[in-house]
């Protein structure tokens, strides 16, 4: 089963920040938008792996309208 988690991208001074509102504390950054997005995919994967390992409930993605 596959889910789409929405992300927010923003430029912060000297780089980009990407966060996943449905995954508390899951965020990443990079000097370029491309790097930030790649790092964000890594962060999301690791967040989900850690949640499974620790028995943390993984929230279902909300629609953009619900956020």
C-alpha cells in the first residue's frame, strides 16, 4: 500500500526547507531545492522506518484541504 504525504517547501536564507505536516518533526533542508527534495524523501523514509520500529502510530495523510 502506498500513500502520498504532502510537503511544504520554503526558501530560508541560504537554502530550502521541506516539511511533512502529517509526520510530526519530519523535515529536511538543502542548499538547492533539488537537494532539499532528495533529502526530504530520505527523511520521510527514515521517519516511517523509525515509527514502525518504535511502534509509533503512523498517521494517514490528510488532504490538502484539511491542512
